[in-house]
C-alpha cells in the first residue's frame, strides 16, 4: 500500500493499471515457480540454496535473505509506531517506546510457528479485504467515476523500469522464501494456485489501493488517505493487522534463513535476535528509506532466485549469482526480470564451463 502510493502520482490511470498488473504478474509467476519447486521437493529456499550454491556458498544466500527480512521488519515496526503517534496525536517520545513494544510483540505469533501464522492470517486477510473494498468505493466516488479517473494527469515522472522494480521489490524477498509455506501444500498445483492468488491478486490489490489513494487525493501516504476518507479508526485497526501479518511472516523467514546459516535448531533464539535487530533499525528511522530499499530488493534478490530455479530445473550446481546481479543493477530494462533471466541462463552455462575446466587441465 505504501509502495503503491509512491507510484500512484507518476502515471496516468491506464498506465498505472497496466503497470500494477504487469509488475504483480511477474512477481506472482516468480513466486509460483519457487512454490512449485518447494511442493515437489519438500524443501524451503534455504535448503534449495544449499544444493545450488554449496555449503559455503549458501551462507551468502542466507545472509542476503536474512538481512532483507530484518530490513522489512524494521520498516514495519517504525511505520506502525509513527502512524499511531501521528494519527492519535501522542507525544513524540512515545514513538521509540512503541517501536520496542511492537518490535518484540510482532514476533510472538512466529514463535508458535506455522499454525500461529495461519491463525493470524485467517483474521487479518478478510479484514483487509473489507478495508480495500470500502476504500476503493470511496475513492471511485470522490474521483467522479471512470471519467474522472481517466481525465486526471500524473504529477511526477517515474520510468516503467523503476515502477516495475518498486512493485517487484514489495514482496520479492517474501516470494523467494514462499517455499517456507508452500512446501506444506498437498500438491504442487495447490502451491502454485495459492501463491498466484497471494502475490498476483492479493499483493496487486494492496499496491492498487495505495496507488489509487495517491492518484485521487494526491497523497502518497496511505494513512493520510484513510483519514481523508473518514476511515481513521477502522483503517488503523486494519492497518495494524495488515502490518502484523507480514511482520510475523518476515521474522519467520529470517529464522529459517538464520537457522540454516548457523546450523542450529534453536529457532526461538534466532527469532528473538532478528526482532532485536529489526527494532534497532526501526529506532534508526528505517521507515524513511522505503523506496531505495524496494529498488535494492527488486534488483538484488531475483538473481538469487534465478540461480536456485536454474539449478533445480537443470539439476546442476551453480555458483554465479553475482554476474546476474551486476547485469540487473546496470540494466536500463526491467532490472528484476533481467537479473532473474541472466541467473537462470548463466547457471547451466557456468556449470558446463566448470565441468569442462578439469577435463581441459587433464588433457594438457
């Protein structure tokens, strides 16, 4: 929703809808492939990365995924504290106190594990669906219907590549680790269907509601939009649930990567360590770095997923995610897709070179 607010001012209505649909379709497709692999193998991303990158190489994957999850956790903690202080006119000194409270409070459901995450989502997802529906109806009315929306012009400039990268960055780290849940699916088909619904439809609606607020009200902050629409109290409750849901998923992902990195089964301690790190980053104003953070995620994470996918499909071992990351970083055309395709294509090529090198040395 917050990321959608950043792109809502930069495109005409038709372009905005196409951008959101394309960005989330790419994100959903990427997540669905990883979900399919997990359901077939029974492995999560951390373990698949160990096959693809080796014992030592997978440490890089664990660090990258773990750091991004702590960054997301910090952003959520800082955001909910700021929203409550600003909206309820609380004293400014309460913000750090709330960050510490939420920093350790949000991770409680992750302690329970998969069932705790599922029960929270069963409450939060329907509630957020209601909020999205109500807010969309009000925005449609305030804009003057379809004619009013199509008649509005964008107020800032943002290229398509940057827009796609921001949308991809909203959940590319979570998409790469969707295997933490999709591995429990009864069939690979169910894993793919559920993942597409979550990342293409669900995440697409979240981005759309944020973008609509910025487009109609010229206000990129979704909380300010909800206040303008008269949904302050209802919106705060829903926003709290909406932030809690990805927060516990995020810290669960961190624990999965951290346990693999440290080769430990003490998930509770790793979860607490991640929550503490996220709280410290929140106190350092992580919420002010959303767009740069999203761009970095949308550029650097897909190459890692591409290596894992390529290794799984070609049943080889690859060690070259850095080449694809550099290609994505300097690409003028859709960095997430560029990095993903480069990593996918380089995996079998580099494996062949690796296999050919010992033969060449032996023959000489």
